[in-house]
C-alpha cells in the first residue's frame, strides 16, 4: 500500500460487523472539548459520583487520551449489542449486561480480532503497527469518544444511543498508531439525532436519579447494587429495588429507541446459563462462596461479590 493512500472506512466497518460489533467509527485523539470537560467536572463537584473516587484520578489522561498511549494517531471506537433473547424467570433480577460472560474480556477479545485483521489487511507496507484495546478498563470518557467517532448520541439517561440499535451496547476502543487520515472519511459528519422532548427515561427511573444532564449515583440503583461497598443500601433506594439484585435497566426499557430497535445479541459469549435464568433470591441468600464462584466465575457480577448480592437481597426485603 502506497504511503498516504486512504483505506476505505467501509472495509473496516464491514469487518467489524462481521466479527459481531453493531457499530464502529474512527476519530482522532485530542483533548476533550472544554464544554464537555466542564460538565464532567461539575458532575464530580456536585458529589454525583458518590464514592467512586477513581474518577478523580488520572484526570490528565481522562482529559487527553494521547497520554495513555504514546504515538496514538487513531481511536477506533466500537459498540457491541448485549440485549438478551431470553429473560430471567426467577425472582432475582439482574441487569441485562450481566446475563452472559464478563464484557471486559469479551469485548477486548473481539477488539483483538479486529486489530489482527487491521494488521493483516490495512497496515501500509513497512509500517510498524501498534494497538491497544480498552473497554471500561482505562480513564477514557468512552461515551464522549463514541459520539466523536459518529456511533450515536448520549441520551437523557446518559447512555450512548446508537441509531437503529438502541442503548443496550457495550463500548470498546482500539487505540492505534495508524494515522486517522488513513482510516476515516475526513470531514464527513452526519447530523446527530437526539432525545428531543422525550422524558420517558426520567419518568421511569424508580429513584429520580436522572437529573438534567446528569446521573446522581447516590440515588442510582445500578450504583448502589454494584459499585457501592456500603454495608447497607440507603432506605430511599432500597424501597424501590423490587426484585432487582444487580443493576437496573428501567431507563433503558422505557426508552423508545430500545422499544423500537433492540434485538437479541448474536454474540455467543453473552448467552446466559440455564441455571442463571431461574436463579432465585432464596438461592442467593443461602449461596456459599463455592456456588458463587461456579456460577459467576466468568461474569461481571464478580464486581458486587457474594456479600454485595446478599446485601441487595436483604435490602429489597426491608432487612439490614
């Protein structure tokens, strides 16, 4: 391939879709827009991040991803659909993204396959190709970069919404030293859709955690049942849990984009175990560490741990 020759973006898109990604785009790494960065800082200053102190760390990298990977020229941003084709029948409800294998290694594995294809098919002769894959594993403002890469827009629930797909997606980024001019259609930007006047996600949120332009983690069921390490879930959140024991999809289920476009994932790793589909609250309450490890050994549920799941069950029952 001659130096300076542009690689058709469609070739990259076609291969990404063949692998299983539902959307892919490319953007150049640079500092996060000043307005967007100010919104992020205001969110932190208001205490909406609760005790996720790690969000206060590595701000220089979060602001400028070029500091994460020396020599990076392109950010290939991907989305992978995780919407399930079956739902749990037991009385213990988990967020859909936790139905199958841990998305951290699944998305990273697929990004690795995409990177291998790029190395074999798109890298110019005598070019020393380098790439690093990330998925919720580095201080990157992933939704921001997904928008910059043209994947979609951030809805009122602060999730990325991919037109024609919805928000049941997991993001991954492949940072490479390939010049962005080789991969992207420079200057081609489509008008971004938006939520318009729709407020269904805010109306559906059980705790009112969706503020205008922000999510208050202190009131968010997902935060309280997954990230929080507190001994007890606040009473005002606990009384809204219902059967939820890990995460919450209320804002996504109410979203018209999902109601219209969500379709079952084709990623085999995201298919749930049969035992998981009939898991009960009583079983969780009586579960030992051995059973927990066998059922969730390769699951994102490890984030909450057995202690966290048991706390969540007790909280939703008005105990502890």
